[in-house]
């Protein structure tokens, strides 16, 4: 494809095809570094926190959580939506950016998709364990009553969630694995030990790089890309409907679907940046995940952050325009009530902070981008907290107004999912190629 | 792949021939004549053109008397649908006020003087054609901001469409300056100046005075549009200077102005859509409304760009625009038809599901016997037909099929706008007659003439645009 000469190369350092294989396979073929062990150990400890707190919840019951009369599972739902949101960048990058022919996605799609899968697993923990009796976790499926469950309520957006997220998870997993097959075969072909040859050979499913293989691969990849495009929108649309179909002031508002999707992409890119700024320096991938890539991602962060900000302002405007006093109270309470600090954290992290990316320096300085990505993560966690807690803690009945706080078990579970997430990501970076070698090689060729 | 790379193209210049001028002019003139006949007819019919229900007829005289002083919308909103009367809290105020109208409100508002209907048509078309122009500007800006190269060849077409912005400004200003009394019942309400406790005092309306006021309406709307025009002029001048002098300076400057425009557009377009369109139903509100307006704007704007490109190609111009570029324009039409449907369902489903009286009234009015067929047609023409037609790859590469889909999209969203305006202003006596068809032809004739005339003034390709050759050699890949 013809490209104008003002476009900068996506892979720097004059890499050849062999360089790509060597650079990307190095972490897999060598012993992990000290930094890797350090990161992995911390994550693993946190994972144990998760196992402990979730075990205690299962043993003792949901009473160990801060569920109270009007906020209910506030912390749990906040974390659920937080993780589902993070899971959005992967599919956006692999499906939507594919449709928009953004080639810079090739260096980052593998790790973003992995992140998606781990984030969705983390998210799934919350609805699963909030049921209290996790061994009956199959009850939300539409099974005949003989299984002990009741027939599910198809009118409920919570059930739509079950379908949306399980579909999203399956398609993302398939898409990710499909893309991995040629690369796993590369690792297999370079393998020096028998064990590695066997296991990578097993997961490469007999890939031999023939034209026939590639043809089928491309057909399936295109179909999966087509299938996952609506999924990018559908998952968070349905998560937003969990709230918006209700008649709770602050929840029932028509802008929720697109606004949640924008927020999810925003938080997803925030997390991708957190991971990749670290990964590119720890794994020496600066020539593959270049500053150009980071810059493109910061632009997406700025765009989606501003879209979310516009939605916040629109909501506020319409609340006061509507003349509905409950709606007005909900928003006044958000901004100036007892949870004002949460609201203003959200506003400054999501709307104001990303505006620094108008400056080239901010877009191209990795350590600064890392700090910003953490701010984005914090902001998006608070967004969910604000939406869920401030709308519920003061409902129509002033006698049941409460202040909400989480217990140590809940905090432990949230930190624990961080452990689950990062442990999975560290293992991924050790055992699988973090950059899609096959795709990167295809853009090297066109640049010769 | 496998094409040889084109490194040079000849520029072209569009000639707006006398024959074409006559044809487009004829559309305008015929439209004008039809509109006048339509108005005369309506006036003769005493403002009740469609006597579908007997109830309407009975109350005709009475209503007409009322309409001469109160816009029909007022009555229709307050006492519009049966659903309103079930509404516990919000419409309690509605039932109390204007007690005088209440007795005939139930009978199905026949309302809508010919003048209201005339202004509604002018408003609707002013807004519709303004959407094309502003969406074309947005398209140019987005391509700059996203560093997209593929659409460079059709940039001049989009620029020519944006040249309509000053005209759109004039038509919108005329509507709000002269037609507001017939269209916006809140203006009428505030003119009366009710005090608390008066019959007709409206608590909800009073609470909106901070936004629904003359300042925002008569100053805000024109100021927003003037700033749009300034952005447009700047981007156009940069593009023309780039033609003369070359270099990438103009290109980089354009990126900056585009980013600035996008930010301003996001806020200003929301405000404009609330003031000009949402306030027609002054009691009603929806947070997604501005996004919904944007969805209409972008899909129709893309369609208009595509249709003009296809027209030019059919006349032998724009030979450098390959099927690949047209294919991608088709993809955009397809994608944003789906986007519109997504935004539509987000608004409709959530309002339907929650079933709050102050919100559902909007859809109750639009699914009444008068409007239900159009409501359905809108969904079919704005989503299902373009979706099915444009799904196939070959459809997007076949000019005839693409044109067909384009016309369907444009008519679909015309109905979309009709449903946004008419139920709020004219009410159940609305129908699509000579006036509606004529007025749209008038606007369309003028718009096409203006755009083609502008197009004939400058070269068709921005020759020094750094991405020009990317667009020439564009390849959709699959």
C-alpha cells in the first residue's frame, strides 16, 4: 500500500526479519530477569490475598462485605464495571482499529488482547461471588427448572450481561489464540529443549506456515474481527443498561450507552499504557512499541476522556434543565454532597487531566505517560464508585439514607483481583510472544 | 495489491454547465411553486388539511381561534396523549393550567395553523441542510486530526458542501427571528409572563428560564454558527493557500485548527441541538439528544459527500477517485447507519423501559395514529434498508446501488427530522403534502446549485496535500 513520505516508520532501529524473531522470543527463551521475578512475586502475593478474602467470603458469607440497606453491593459492582471497562481496549484495538486500518495497532494488539481476557476474568469474579453460594453459579443460565434453578428473567439487563460478557470473553479468547498460533509455531521451530518443543508444538496445532494455512488464518481472522466489532459496543452498552433501565435518579439517563462505551475505551487504554510503558522497557521493546505508539494511544485517551467529560457535563446540564427535582438532587448530591471528593476526583482525573495530552511533550514522555495512565485508572474507578454509591446512598426515603464504606474483605478482594490480573500478565509475558511477530514482519517488508 | 503506483495526477476543474444550472434551478423553482400552492391550499382549508378523524373536524373552528394566539404545540404538549393524564406528578401541573384548553385537548388536537406548518417546514429543512454542511466540515476536520489520507481526493467536495454554511446560518436565523412564535411554545409562554398562582403558570417551564431564554436563543445560536463559519473559512483558506504555495506548513496548521474545531463543535453542536430542536418539546429532555442529532448529521453528511462524488464521476470528473475510495465512503455510510440505529435504540429502549411519563410522552406523540407509519418507515429507511443493501462488498463498489442506498438514507433521515419537528409543532393534523415536498425541493435545489457552483470555482483536487497520493493509490485491501 502506498504511503506518504511524511508518515513515520512504525518499527524503528532498522530491524530485519530475523531481528524481530530474536527480539520478541528472547524473554521466552531465556531465564526471567530479576525485575520479572520481583514483579511476579508482588503480584503473586496479591493473588494470595484474593484467594484468602474470596475464601473467607465463601466460607462466612456475604455478610463479610459492607452491604447495607440501600447501597447493597456498591463496592462489588464498582469493581465489576471497572474491570469490564478495562477489558475494552483489546477488542477495540484488534477489531475497530483493524477496520480503520491503523497499523500501529500491530505492536500492541497482542498484549492488549491478553489484558482484555485477564480483565474479564477479574470482572467475572465479582458477580460470581456476590451471589453468596458460588457453587450455584450456573443458575443465571437459562436452564430447565429441574436443575434447581428458576427460569431466568429475559427482561432483566443483568441477564443480558451474562450473555454479553460470556460472548465477549469467548470471542476475545478465540481471536487472541488464533493470532497466537503462527507465533507459537515460530517459538516451536526455534525451540532447543524437548519440553518446549512439545508444548509449543501442541498449542501451535500443527501450523506449518503454508499458503493454505495462511489463507484459512486470514479468513477466520476477518470473520472474528467482524464478529467482535459489535461486541466492543454491546458489552458496555449492556453494562450501562444495568443502571439506565432503572428509574433511579442519576442512573436513568439516555446517554449512558455511548458514554459507558467511551469510558470503557478510555479506561482500557489507560491500563494498556500502564502495562506497555513498563513492558517496553523491561523487555527491551522500545523499537517495536515506539514513542509514536504511545503518542497515538495518548491521543485516544485524550479523545475518549473528553467524550466522557462531555457526557458528564451533558448529564449535569440535562438534570438541571429537566425540572425533575429528584434528578437535580442526585447531581447536586454527587458534586456537593458527602461524596464530593469522589466526584471531583473523577472529574479531575477523567476530564481535566487528559487535557495535558494537547502538548507534544506530554504525549511523548514515557514516565509522564505512565503517571497519567495511573491517574486515568484511578479516575475511572471513581467514576463507577460515584455513579453507584452516590445514586443509592440517599434514595427516595430520607430515613434510610446511609454512608457507605467497604470492609477489609472487600478491599482485599479488589487488591486481590489486581494480583490475579498482574500475575496472569507476568506469566503471559514470560511464556508467550508479547508482540505479534507475524504481523510486525508484514509491515517491515513494505518499508524496505 | 499488485497495482502499479501512480505518482502523478492531472488536476481537474468542474464546469457547471448551463444545462445543469437550468435543471437544478428548475428543481428550486418547481419546489417554490409547489410550496406556494401548498400554502394557499392549506390556507383555503382553514388550516385543517387532513380530516382524518371526525373529532378533529368538530373542534376545528374552536381550535383555530386558539391557534391564532397560542401555537398548537402548546396545546398538544400539555394535553397531547392519553398517557399524559395518567402521569401522576409531572403532568398534574399540565392538567391544571390552561384549563380552558383542557376540554378539547382530549379530543385529539387537530391544531396547526397553516402558518405553524409553514414555519415548521422551513425550520426542518433549514436544519437538515445545515447538518450536511456542518457534518462535511466535521469530516474534513476528523480526517486532519486522525491523519487519514484515503479521503483526500474528495476533500474539495466536502469543502464545497461546507460553503453552504453561511446560507444555513441565514435560514436558521430567519426561522428563529421570525418564526419562533409559531414554533417554540416556551417563547410564547415567557412572553406572557405568568406569576406564581396564575392559571397557566407552569412550574417546570419557569425552572428552565436560565437556559430557555432570549439570550441563549437569539444570541447563542447565531454566535455558534458564526464561529463555525470562521473555522470553515480558515480551513478552506489554508487548503487554497496550500494549492498555491505547497509545503507542509498549511497541513500542520490545518491539523491544529481541525482539533480546535472538533472541541468547539462537540460543545456548540450540543447546545445548538438543544436550543433549536429539543426545545420544540420544551418539557421533554433526553441526555443523548445531542448525540442523536450528531448521528443524523454525520451519516447524512457522508452520504451527501458520496452522492456528489458519484455525480461528478458520472459526469466524467474525478477520474482519480478509484472504486476503492468510493468503497470506503460506502463503508462509512454503512457504519454510521448502524451508529444511528445504536443511538436511536439507546434513546428509545431506555425511555420505553423506564416508562416515566415525562419522558415517554415524546414517543407517544410520535407513535400516534398520525405518525406511527412514518415512525416505522424511518427505522426501515434509516437503518434496515441501508444495512441490508450496503452489507455486500459489491454494493459499495456499484455507483447505482450506492446512489440508491444514499437516497434511501437521505429520505429516511428527512422523515427522522420530520418526526422531531412536526409532532411538537403541528401535532396530529400534520401530513406530508405539497408544502412538505415543495419546501424540500426548494431547499434541495438551492443547496445543490450553491454547492456545484462553489465546486466549479476551484480545482477539484487539493494538489499539494501531503496525503493526495495515498488517496489516489488507495486500496481497501480486502
